[in-house]
């Protein structure tokens, strides 16, 4: 695989000036995806501009260089110089970063991404990346997962009792059970049929991915202000490659990363708002939890954080420190009005 990709790089690399440094970057998003349009492409353009062309990129989208679960290894082994990864695909090496799946951590992609960028400057979450052989250039989170329901709207935890909810991963399963529901594991492509046939009555899902599975066809109720976990992303570069860049080139990457993380998070929130409006027009009940319901839901899932810390601490004693740092960063972002 490395030999084949190296040949591909040699053939497809952009023409560069004699003193330019060509870098390869891969991800699992299509060229039409929001992450490419508002994330990877403008970031590459910003860096090329900020470095006056001393760095040039060759982009391998749509898992052309490596599948989603192989991107970190591809960067470690030199198949790629950089990659936009989902840390959840690499949980064996990025265990602490699974905290983003915890419920109630943040209220929007802008808020959560600003907090994550802050804690990535130093501390356990950053250390976990460098221990994995890469340097995080920028990080961001998805808008919080919402609940999609087939037959009835729910609010207080007492209304969740007995519901079969499709969850993804251990932490989401803990969240469902904390609310009194039963957690059901289904692969993404199976969720549509599971809802249609009554195998599950609801699902925790990122709203940006609902359309990809046409779930809006089989649900009648979609929450808009819940916070049932999230998903993070990080643009990473091989540590040795980063150290071999000039100080100006490293600064250009990080400055552009800060700009793009903010812009992409805002675009994700705006996209979600547009989807909710579209579904309302289709007759779907897009509802908000009341303040009382949100407080009750937060209380019900409070122990999930403690359980996560206990479970992760058996592998990494920095779990509590990582969670506390992220929660403090969210509070600082909220106090500064960057929501």
C-alpha cells in the first residue's frame, strides 16, 4: 500500500516551486462535503498563501489514501504527511478524546470547538496526540447529538422509561440507560429499518447525518436543543514532519487552523439550523426541551461522566484531569459569550 500511494503522489502532486515543500493530506470526506468545502480546502489555501507557496498540498479525500480507521497509521508510517481524522476511529490510542461523547458537555459546535481548541494547546488531550506520534493543528466538534423519535415526543426522564433507543458506543449506551431507556446497538445502515419496523423507537444521531440515511422519512419528532454527546475531529500532522518545518510555516498552519476551526464550527451549526427548518416544512415536529426538562435530563445523566472517568482511568489516570479541563474551557467560552 505505501509503495502504491507513493507512486500516486509522484504522479498527481501539484507542480511546486523548487524551494517549495510538498505535503500530502488525506481524509474520509467527499469533495462535496461541508468539511471539505469549509474546512480542508480553505485551510490548505490559507497555509499556501500565508507561506507564500513554500508549502503546497496534495489532497486525498474520500479515503483515497487510507480508510477512516487507518488514517492515523498512514500519518505515522509516512504514507501521508497529514490527515483529518475522527479520534473515535482510533480509540485505542486516543482514549481520553472519547470524552466528547459524554452528554451535556456543550450546546453548539461553536461553543464545543472553541473549548476543544483551548485545551488542545496543552494538557492531557494534546499529550495523547503527541504520544500517538502526531501534532494536532486544529480540532472541532459536531453539533450535539439529538434524539429522533418515531411515535412520541419525550421530555422528563420519566417519559423515557422503557424506550428502545439506538446508541453508538459505550458512552451513548450509558446515557440512554441513565435516562431509563434501553440501549440498542445498530449499525448506521440498519437504523432506518430498525425505526421503520419498530425494532427501536428512537435514536441518538447527529442531525447533519440524518439525510444521509433518510431517517427523516421514518421519524415524527426531532429534538433541537438536547446534548446527548458529540463527535470530534482533528487535523493532525506527523510529529517529525512538523518539527522539520520552519517556525513561520508552523505558525501559519496553527493560525490558519484557528480560523478554520471557528468558521467550520459555525457552518456546522448553521447547517443544522437549516435542516431543522426544512424538516419543519415537511411536517416533522422539531421540538425544544424546556428548561425544566433540560435540568432533569442533566441530573439524570450526571453519573455518566463519573462512570466514564472510572472506566477510562483504568487505562489512563489523566481522565479526570482531561474532563475537568474541557468543562472549564466550555465555561470560559460561555462566560465570554462565544456560543
